[in-house]
């Protein structure tokens, strides 16, 4: 299955994709998400869950802010962001841990699509 301990490492794909497209701030933010996710899912710091949620929500808000400029032109990131949020909600409501893994996978795809929006519109250093 898609256990979050494993799928959190898929965020490395986002970091690499951002770096090769010279989106250094995006890469830095995704590195923070990866670090937070590893700390939480591998239980390296007790009671870290709410910090992980706060970090992820603030960075997702930043991503949505950037994406709001491209929503009309390219709807694909919103589809995958919606799937990510939906899988998180289902996982919490039904207490299904692997649904959080889908959150990571859908989030990775959405971020790559967002990066492409930024690259296509030449908004580097974001």
C-alpha cells in the first residue's frame, strides 16, 4: 500500500523538479515539508503532528496563492490538489492511514504541475 512513511520520500521528486527548473524558493519550501513529514511519520519528535499540519497548511496556502494566477489557464493542478485534500479528509474521517500516502502522491503531482505553470510563465525565483 501507500504508507505515508514511504510516500513522504516522494517529495524528493518535487525538490529535484524545482531545482532543475530553477525554482529555488519552491524547492526550499518542499524541503521543509519533506523534513516535517519525516519527523512526523517516523515519530522522531513526540507530539509533532500539529506542527507538521501547520507547516504543510502554510506551504499549501503559498502554493494556492501562486496557483491562483493560473487557475483559468491550467486546471490540472487544482484537480490533483483536490484529490490530495480529499484523500486526507477520507483518511482522517475513516482512520485509514494509507490514505495519507495518497495525499503525498497527489500533492507531488500537483506541485510538479504548478512548477510547470511557473516555468511556462517564466516566474523563476518563486
